[in-house]
C-alpha cells in the first residue's frame, strides 16, 4: 500500500526525469529535424547553401546539447561538439560545403579523416548516441548483444526473409517516414507475411527471440504507431517514455530478445 501511495503524485522515478530532461527533449526535437531534412535532405534539395544552413543549425544544437548534457555523458558531448566545430566544420568551409568539390580536391589525409575519424571521436559519438536512444527515446534500438553467432544451414533462408522486410521499408525511409507511406507499409499483407516468414525460417539459436520480436511488433510497436496516426514525428515529440520504449524495443520485456536478433543479423546476414 505504501509503495502504491508513493507512486501516486510522488516524485518521478529517475528514468522518467531523465526522459523529460531538457537534454532529452532537445535530442528528440533534433531527431525530428533530421527527419524533416537533415544533411542529406537539405543538400539534395538546396545544394551547398542549404547544407551550410543545416550545418549551422547543427552547431547550435550541439552547443546547447553540451550545456544540457548530464554528467555521465558530458565528456562525450564535449569531444563530439569540439570535433564537429574544430575539425569537420573547417573542412566543409574550405570546400564551400560542396561535397563534389571535396571529392575532387580534398587531400588524401582529409578524406581519410572524414571516412574514418579518430577512435576518440567515434567512441564519443557512440556513447552519446547510445544514451539518446536508450534514455531519450530518439529512435534507435538496443545495440547487438555481445554473443557470437555463426552461419548454419538455416541462415540463408532467414537472412533472405529479413532482407525482404528491410527492402519493404526502403520506400518509407525514402519518404522520410511520411505517415501515409508508413501506414500503408506496416498494415499491408506483405509486411505481415514478411514477419511470418522470419519466424518460420529462424535458426534454432534465435527462434524464440525472433518469435518474441515479431509478436512485439504486432502487439506493441504497431499499436503505438497507430496511437500516433503512424506519424513518427508526433511519436518523438509527444510520446511518453513507455511509448517510445515499446516502439524502439528498449522495453525490458523485449530488449534482450531484440538485441540477440540484431546480433545475428549483423554477424551472419551481414547487415
């Protein structure tokens, strides 16, 4: 009884407070901004001038993100912000925010830096991304489990079934998650058949995980999407911590199974 009373009108738990923090609110708003254009979208629509505008918006976001960052990831935010501001930005400025110029004129060292940044920068970006996905609900799923899988006789059929679903999602991604395109795909017979095919073809070592994962899609993920009219932007901006945890598989009831599936797909299917 005391526990129930404590949960009613009492202090928020730590995870809810972190989800509602200004850092996480800003992260989700930036995720929506990325959906609305982002570097690739802005550049494709407006060329170098549009990319320069988007880049300046990113610099402002990273500055405020660093100011708002919780102590546990502040160093990672600092490394990332400094790298973008002092290393990547001067390179883009040098070539007028024009990727074609960069490809044609950049030195071998400059290209190597962009293609494979120093380990410190990569690690910092991974730390902040994991926090934003796990705590802020910015859209990413749990990272692959730390378990080793090897190909088997069942691998080819399962990987092919998984690829069918990925290809089906491509028009949704290309549409930048237009709600109507998203709705059409996830409510289609082809999507349902793709889920069934993965369960039927799943190798023994992940059969239970795939079954749980795909049941979660039907019973939880699609229901959350439906609640927000299949509008990912609305979900990111208006969704609760539990809504986003269900959608991204960070809910404790499915996170372990999903991470095992991700590990298999990454290691065996090569995606």
